[in-house]
């Protein structure tokens, strides 16, 4: 099964995303810390990353840039509770595969995940 890494400092979001993705059969790892997320990416090479922009230790955009330096083909879906045109442009320019604002529809997110993984695995 595809491996998904979640990097989000909101414990409720982490728990919800872990539960939903695990129930769909995905292998899930998660962390609330940007540097730890980069280390997990480097170590485990997940098929997809769900990344919050508003992390306390370092910005999600910086995490995204570092992940893309490790793997230019990395699929990262940025998820944020503070959506703006500016942050969306920054995320896409930094290499995000998609951009989702909180709160989001779980089924819509699952479709985006499926689409990203079909590109990875296709």
C-alpha cells in the first residue's frame, strides 16, 4: 500500500487524517515537527506528503522546499487553515502538487490523494 507522511502541528488534524487514511488502507506516518518530517521523508521515502503550512518549528513552505531538494518528484499536498492567494502561489511555486484549505471535505481530499498517487504509481 502507498505510504503517506502527515506533517501537521494540530493534533486533532493528525489524528483525523491518520484514522481516515489508515481506514483506506494507506500506511501512515505523522509528526507535528517540520525538521522531523524532513527526516522521516529522507528515511522512509513516502509516496505522498500532507503538509501544513503553519508549523511552529519552521514554515511548511521551507519544509516543502527541503523535501523537494531530497526528491524533485515528491508529491506534496499543502493543507492550511490560513489560506490566501499569496500562500497558495508560494506553495505551488515551491513545488506543491496541490493546495487545500481547512476545513476540507474528507472525500474531496481522498480524491486529491488518489489522483496524486495515481501519478506517483502510474
